[in-house]
C-alpha cells in the first residue's frame, strides 16, 4: 500500500528574498545627532527615522537613501545653520554621501552621491558663516577626503555637474583660512591635471586644432573689445604701422625685469602719450575698408578698420593703464611689513613717488601729498629721526589720500547736485526737500525674464483700498519680465489672487494664484509670518521668481504700505435713461467718478484751464514715466493703456489724489497726433469721456455724478 504523501509547494522567489533579507534594524547611535536636531519637526522627524533605518540596513537601497539625505540636508539646512550642533549634523550627512561613493555598486549611484557632496558643500559656502568653531573644520575634512580618494573615485568629482573651479572661487570669497585654501588648491591641482590629461589622451587632432583656434579667437576678441587687455607683447606688432612715437621705448619697458624700473618706464611713455592726446595738432584719418567678393544674407558685405593717431594713442593708454594697475598691486604685495629699516623707508618713498606720478598723469594733483613726500625724503636723511615722527608723517600721507578720495570722487558732484535736483519738479510737487539725497540699494541680481515660467511683481498683504486686519493678497505681476517693467507700467499685468481678479473684473485664470500656485502659496505664507507672527503692519513687497517652484522666489524689498482712507467718493448717476456707451474697462486705482475733456500735453492742459477753468481734464497715456509727474499733477484724472495698480502712474495718481484708471487694453494713444482710439472709437483733444476710479469703467461723453462713501 502506497503511503499518501503531502504535496509540498516550494516557496516563491519573493518569500525566499524576504526570508533572506528580513533583519531587525536599529539606528546606529552616531546618527542620533540628526534625530535630536529634527525633533521639533514631527512630520519630517518620522521620515528621517525611516531614512536612517535604511542607512543602517545591511542591504541598503542607495537610491532611496541619497534622495532622502539630499532632501533633509538641503531643505532643512536652516536647522543646521542655526544650531550649535549643526556642523556635527552636516558631517553626518557628508558621511552618508561618502559611504555611498565608496560602497555603492552602480556607477550612476556613485555619480549622484558625488554630486550631492559638492552640492551640499556649495550650500554651506553660500548660506553659513565659515568660522573655525563652525563649519570650517567640516569643509576642510570634506576637501581632504576628496583630495585623498583614488583616481576612479576622484573622476566622479572631476566630471560632476558642480564644477570644482567654481567651488574654489566661492571658497576664496568666503574664508581666508590658509589651511582650508591650501587643501582646496591641492584639489584644484588634481582636478586640472585630470581634466588636461583626459583631453590630451584624445586622439582626434581636429578637435585639438578647433580648441586652439577657439582660444586664439577668444584672445583676439578680448583684445579688440576690452581696454583692460594687458598682453602688450602680442599687441605691439599691430601698432607698428600706426605712427605712434617711439614704440621702441614701450618695447624696452615691457622687457624690463625690475618691477620699479618697469613701472617708471611705462609711466614715462604714458606721459608722452598723454601729451600727444592733449596736443592741439590735428592728424590725418585712415580708413581701411575691405569689400567681399561674395554676398550672403545677414552677413556684412564689408569690413575694415579706422585709424587716427590720437585715437590709437588713447586706446594704447588704456591698455598701459590696466597693466600699470597690475604692476602697482604686485609692488605693494612685495613690501615687507615686518622690520622697517631706513632702506625699507627709501623703497616705500620710491613706491609712493611712483603712485603720486601716476595720480598726476590721471589729473589728480595733491600739493598736500607732495609736501609729505618731501618731508619723508628729508626725514630719511636725518639720523635719530624717531619712530613716532615717522608715524606722524605717514598719518599725514593717509589724511592726504583721504582728502584725494573726497575731493576727486566722493564730493565731485556736490556742487552740481544743488543745480540739478531743483530742476526736477517731482520733489516740489510731492513736498520733498531738495536737500535730501537718493538712497540706492545694491543687491544680487535676480532675473524674472529667464523664461515664461519666471516673472516679477509687487505684492500687497492687504487690499490697499479696504481697511481691516485680514490678510488679502493684492497687487500685480507679469511673467517673463523684470520688476521695473511692472513699476513703469510698460507691460500688461495680471492680478495676484482670484479674489482681486473678480473684484477688478479681470480674468481669474490669469492670476498668480492659478498660474503659479507654489509661488502664490509662498507669498501668502511669508506674509502670514510677517503680519501675524512678527506683528508687522501691512506690507508692500517687490518680488521676483526665476521659476515656478517655491525655491525660485526672491523678495527684493518690503516696506509699510499706505492704506487709502475711506472718504466720500463720487459715482455716476445713470438714472432711468438709456445706458451710456461703454468704451472699455481698466483697473480702478483711486478717486471716484469723473467726466472731463481729453488732454495729451501740458500745453493743452494750460489752454483748457484758461478757456474753461471749471472743466475737469483727463490725461491719456499709453504708459507713464517719472517725467510725466508735472502733467499728472496739473490734470484732474489719468487714464493709461498699460500698467497695473502698482505701476508708477497708479502710485503717483493716488498720492496726488487724482482719479485714475490704468491698464485699459482697448486704449491706443497717438500722442504725436493728439488722438486716441478707445473701444474702436477715435477721439481727440477736447472730447468728453467719463472714468470711474473705483470700478475702472470708461464711458463716452459727460455723465451725471453723485456723491457716496467709498466701500
């Protein structure tokens, strides 16, 4: 009798894999620093724990680990930057990245890890303070690991998207640590050697020739268009036929090995060129025009050169001046600031005399400095001249240099400003003193014109016409343009929020809230933080975004916004008669209802003021510029074809209390002919129109007006 045997089903591949890889994972204590840093961020904390479990797993998913580590190290860097244990946390992230470079089997994973190391390095350089007790030791260790890795691993860094030479430039600007910069120099030396050896190993001679020709073309273009070109030896053969005097002296100066003698000879030749340039003598002009035998569309059919002796001398003087700047810097660097002897004083005196000569050639003459130089020369000849006496002389030299800067640079336009500023009428109209200067903010350039996905705008945290504490995003923006285009009113703008679009009878689909939701969300969140958490008053902010993501948004400046007061404003009394002809619609900025005559210039305003003193006048413009402030001031209302509620026209009209409608797309002005077209109707100077500064409506003819409170 056969025994009944059970049919045993073999386990599946998945079950076998799970059985082999199932292990209990505990997080290594060395990673607990990251958990302590992130314990206040509950959502991110749980995700970080899952990431660290994967890091400690014997069968690591490196793609998952790198994505998570990159996210936490970059997006939460503000946590590391503001915490005393931040450098230790950053070191832990670097350890994860370097472990991936060493242990990952796939080349693509190693490449990604190397990119993450350099990207995190750049993040620290740009946003953290590089101090000895902060991130400086961490960066030093990171560079040392890169410098000491084997050739195969180093190639990952050398071919990374984040270039090592750019990293070196940022590091040089961020710190003066000798040890750190020396290690960076070792990395760059290896980087350039790897790069050059790679390209030299290529066998295609045509590519080498093309590169050599490209370099030569770049040098020629640089020589042609840059006056700072200092490779004078290459430039001399081109000057032989120019007629410039005594080029032999210039050649001798360029070949001089002694730095001070070289500066002396170059200044001497520079002085001769200056005499030639300023001489009253006139010289012949030579034009060399060459015509091509064959013609091609969009390619010039001729080329040539222009020569005139003074013109050539001027160009050469600029190049000599650039070379002298470099030589003077090198001369200063070679002065030993340690033990000062009489011989050292003599060398310093010689250097200062060369500097003074150069200043005189540039038209900067200081008798005060010359007196102190003469005093220093006599002091060197006197034995027993004390150190405090020398110190007094150098204090006098320092003061004379300070006076040169003030006399020739800082205060050069002081007298002109008292004549120029009163000529501008905007200060008088706005009631601003002529004695005030103009403040200028210098900041890093951001670009709203990178692409259609970039843009700029002006953002109000509250509706400028309604009172109340509720946050209500308002303003204007435009895509593919810079901020000055919005403020100047040169482009058609779009609303910030859907609510604003509905209130102003504009298309909600064109609002920032719909087109760029991430940018709008960031604006709103930052506004909440300023107004609700930090208790700021309502703000007016200028912003630019270089892309559609939150990280692409920049705030350029913010200031307290002026809330518009509630007051009695006029409105149109349409009555029971037929509705008036509607010409178009724009954005109501300020004022109420107004009927008046069309004007285009200050002369027309003066004419109608004389003929009909009681008639309101409405100035029409395609757009406005600051010079139009006088016309806006003299008129009673303003209507423009372009611009938004934050444009120059809107701001000025509001401050002057004028009725204003901007951004009427159906308006076209021909100011030269004193005519315009609104809604298909051609109108001219003196024709009546009616505008509503609240609703933005534009009507043909005169309408009855009644008073009411603005809501």
